[in-house]
C-alpha cells in the first residue's frame, strides 16, 4: 500500500557527521530520495563528502556544517541550528549520530513546543552505554534498525518508553542485488588478473573494514583449518584499513605469512565493487566478535543467493534466523564453526529467493512515520537528559 499523501509538503532534515561512505550514509540518501519522490523537501546536514553529489543529483539539498565534529566548539552550532530550523520551517529533524543528535536536541528543546519540529533519532549501532550515547534514545520517536537494537535500548536505557521505539529494519534493494546475479566476464577477468591466486578456487569471503572487531584473525585460522582438510579454498579479505588500523593490517599480513597462507588469502583493500566480489564468492562469512546492530552485507550476499554464515548474535543472527538458518554459527566455538563451514563448502543448502528485508518496506515505514508524527498532537518528552554534553572531547 502506498504511503498516505501528506496534506502539505514536509521539510525533513537528516543530520549525520559526513557523507563519505557506509550504511548510515547510504540509508540517508535512500530516505532523501523517497522524500523527494513523495514531493517532500529533503535536507541533509553534514560536513560533506563524496556522496554529496549523488545526494544533490536526486533532488535533495545539502547543508555543509561540521555538525559531527567531536569538540566542545561544536556547541556553537546550537543557536545557529535553532535559527535554521525556524527559517527553513523544518517539520522533522532526524538525528542519525550522537554528536549531531546532541546539537539538534539542545537547539530543539529551547524552541516553542507548539511549533517546533518533531525530533526523531535512529539508533544505528550498539553504542557504549553512557550519558553521551543516551541522547540517541531521547527522540520523540526512536527508530531501531533491528530487534537486537530495540532489546539493547530497553536493557540499557530502561527509562525509554517502549512505545517510543519503532523497529524499522534496514533494507536492501532487490533490483540492485538480483538473485543469482553475476558480474560481467570482463570484470571477472580483471579481478583474477589482479589477484591470480584466487582464480579457480572456492572463494570464501570476509567483507568489512580492517578492525579487530570484524574477526579477521578467526578468518585466517578458519582458512588454515579448511586447507588442512584438503578443501580448495581461497580466502578473500575485502575491506580497507584506516590510518589508525594500518598497524593491525600489517599484523594480519604477518600472521598470514607465518602460517604459510600467502597464496591462500588475498587482501583486496578498499573496494567500490564489493557487490561483484560477493557475487563471485562461494561462501560469505560474518565473524564479528561483538554483536552487530544489523549486518547489511550479510543481507546483500543472501539477496544475491550466496550461501552466507555468521555468528548467531546481534543483527547478523537475526537476519540468518529469518532467511538462512543453515548459516548460523555458535559464537566462540571455532571447532564447530570449521566443521559446519566445511559441510557448507561441500554441499551448502540453497539460499531461498525472496523479498527478504526489502528496501521499499524500510522507506515506506520511515516516510510514513514522518507523515504521521508531523500531524499528531504534540506530547511532552520524558525528563530531559543531563547536559552539557559530557567530556571535553564529547566522547
């Protein structure tokens, strides 16, 4: 069912630190595009980045402010933002990150409750539990990107009214990730020319940035054990390392060399063609040592029809239980995981086709929520969180 047409054009402002890359950033663009398609006005405020051009191209407006800078000087934006909200007649202010949420909240709460915008937050991650993170639960509406996140909010911030929390799973566009899609021959030839050790092998891929939390050390050990079982696997670590993680990347490379796996594991670095890599993989893994809030890459691989396995916790476990329970792995038990993965490499159950966590559902529910809260009676929020923002560096 199509969203109900609003009685007037809405102006929605989304706030996040930057528009470089990542799931939050992509979701921001997707929601902006849905608003423009409805005839609403989509504003995005951030420090900018490479996704600004596509944002503007789809009909949204970008406001370049350092709204996510972790510094007390960012508090100077509070008064400017309050004036901006009034001048632009913003109906919904939607904060997607903690520093922007603090600035938005401090600006918003001093406005006339009868005329100010509605304040929405999205909890995208399982943040550290503290006063700083608590701001993400202070929206009049709090969007949780999974049931995992909803449970996290209720457990760690029990003063959050459950009725304020709306679970809207992140989604994947089925037309962008068609079932059993493969990249063209020229791309495949170029890829295997660049990484010849991967050619003709059973490809086991771990997507994700280089960080200890993503389970790269477990992945290296898994590949080694699968090799010892005589399976013709080749591990692909698809993800880049930030400047602060270069040392850890070197540690991983040393570990690969010391285990004699240099021809068995490929580091691709940061790639803009991850979809293609997922599509040529025989098995995709999620080995995050801590629960993730959702696990969009896991869902992308499944939508492509690629067998996918991951630890049964957090959002990844939530997705696998709903779509592909054959891929669930017990966290912390590497022996059981290797046995299960060996079985999957030999004879993986078929990934079911279907509209699993579709993007259009996420967008419909989000923009319809905007329309509803823009027209309902205004209620007083629960007691305000303490301020100012804690810590000299807003951490």
